[in-house]
C-alpha cells in the first residue's frame, strides 16, 4: 500500500487488556462444543504455523478504500454465497461467482460514476449461525449443522459431531479459492478493455441482456476515449482490486490466524481482509465483540431491527474508540416491512454522535420466509423494496448509503422468487441448491445492480 494511504489513516491506540485469546473470558454464543479439547488445541497449533491467507498491506489498503467510501468517493459491493461448501471449491463455481460480481460492479461503475470496492463473501464463509443448538427429526436430536468448517450436513451422529480437523480443510480451500481468484484477476480476467468477456453463457437469454450490453459498450467506449485523450494505454484498468470477507463466527479458527507482522504494530486477522460480526453474536459483553475490538482489520457489524440507538452507540465506542476512518461498517438488515420504522432512529443517533461509519444495506437477511411447499426463500420485490427504502431513508436523515451486502451465486439457481423472470414457488423446485439460505441467481443479481443505479440517480436528483 502506498505510504500516503497509510498516513491518511488516523493513528489509533492499542486496546487495553486484549490478546487474541481474551475472548475466552466472555460469554460465547454460536460456538460448537468439541468433544476432544486436546485435538482442538492441536489443530489450532497447526493453523498458527500455516501461511496466512491475506497480507497486512492488503488489509490496510481496503481500510483506506472504505474510508473513502465513508466520504462518498466509492461504493461497496459485498457479495457471495450464504455458506460455502467444501465441494464447491471448483474452478467453474469460483469463476462464475467472480464473474457475476464483476458484472455487477461494471453496472455500478458505469451508472453511479464511482469506483466500486469489490468484496467477495467467500474464501472463508464456511461457518453459519443457527437458531438452535440441536435439530430434531423423527424424535432424534443431533447437533445443528453449523457449516462445513464445523460439521457435515448429513443427519447422522458422525456427520453432526463437531470435528476440529475441518478447520484445516477450510483453510486449505480458502487458500485455493483465493489463489484462483488472484490468478484470474492478475491474468486479465477483469480487464476493463474487454468487458464483453465477462458475460456468462446464459446472460444472453435474460430479459435484461440488451440493457446490460449497452452498459458494456458504454464502458468500453469510455475506456478507449480516455486512452485516445491520454495518447497511451490505461494499464491500470487491466486489473481490479478484490477483497474477501466472512463472518468471523468460529473464534477458535479466527484466533489461530490472528498474528503480528514485521514492520506493523498491532494484531491482524490474516484469514480475511474484512471480517464481520453477525446479529446473533453482537452482545456488548460477548466473546465476539471482545475478539474484534483488538483487530486492525476493517470490520463490519450486522445491525438488526431489535438494535437500539443506545446499544449501537456503545458498540461503536467499544469497536472504534478512536473514530478511525475506514475501521467500522454498519450493515443494516431490517426487512422491507421494518426498515422505515427501525432505521431512522439509528441513523439519527449515529449522525448526532459525529462518529464516522460506513452504512451498508443487507436486503437479504430480514426478508427470509418459508413457502407452502417447504422452501426457505426470499421475494425479489422485498429485496428491491428494502434497498430503495434504504436510499430514501439515508437521504432523509442526511446520511449516506455507501454499499450493499448480498447473498448471490453465479449459478443458474431458483432460490429467490420474483425478478425479471417472475420465479414462483413452483420454480423453486427446479434448481434449489442452497443448504442454508436462498441466494440471488446471476440474473437477479444483475437486475439488483441495475436498480441500485436507478435509485442512486433518483436520490441524487432529489437531493440536488
């Protein structure tokens, strides 16, 4: 990272009485119970000896970009699977996931006239919170499936018993995923000179294909025009920055990858660039908040409809006492029917406090429902509504919506109802693949990017 970028980040103080393992003295939610403590310790020791997945300078570069997003100079696109699976670590799935995120960022850059911070929700999203510690089927109770890093989804005692060796598998697959993503990007996969290469095979069948192609042509023409004026090729457009994120839920795994590095002060979680805390683990006195307060990474916190202004301000004070730019992102996930009632008081409280935060909208997690035929789904109309309301509410409050957080896939799945093809409950039976939460498919994700551009322009005209 350039020295100028590092200097622009305000110096902060090290937290008192903190160590990577200090979370162990606090109440811990959403953690599995491992039957063999000695085996768990051995795995943690092995993880500590493995190479890190990311570097401190990448982390600090992202923090600088997030600080610029706080000032309205960038927009954040964070997206990926609800929960990764070991079996999904394939070239096709990874490249398609990267393609759809690049397609979305292309639409956002073209329409919003802003640089986009691309943050993948992958290369580590192997743990998931659950509403109950056990699952009961036909009178048999077993530990809940908590993601591939903890146990397996099969409903047997062997599959559901937490196995610490799975952490090693998660680290290996995260490394393979990141290595492939970096290779694709460094090799020109994201070259803005040829955005037409980004199209997925089935985009041509989409009702939005014509509008997308106009955007692609417009961006390609803009790049060539810039190069004509400059009289030289814009080499920096051949690659893009790409960062990873995941919910840092499994604290034994995260602790083992929290390290100090040469020529830097403080502690970095080197398993990801941008870890976040979920709604279920954001207790002020909880283990996860204690762990996060000592990291130098930029961090996110999910904010739900039960959050109060007082609790949120106390959380901000704990996690960012020095008000460091780029440090803290608040990811609100209220639901389309609750956001207008719940969000304004939080926006007002944070604005009056003068604290610097990046507001991001997660329109997925507050809009989950179950259908009559037994599928867990989300309605595209509700996702769209929450995004549009978020823009309006921020504009009314005098705050800024600086990004979106989406669960999506590059696969041709049918998990969320609605969208351009108006998927119904019957359509869910065709290609429902998620074992946890429903995701936007490639077409719905692209449509979401387009509606963000339209709403951003509409709000900008109203404010102007």
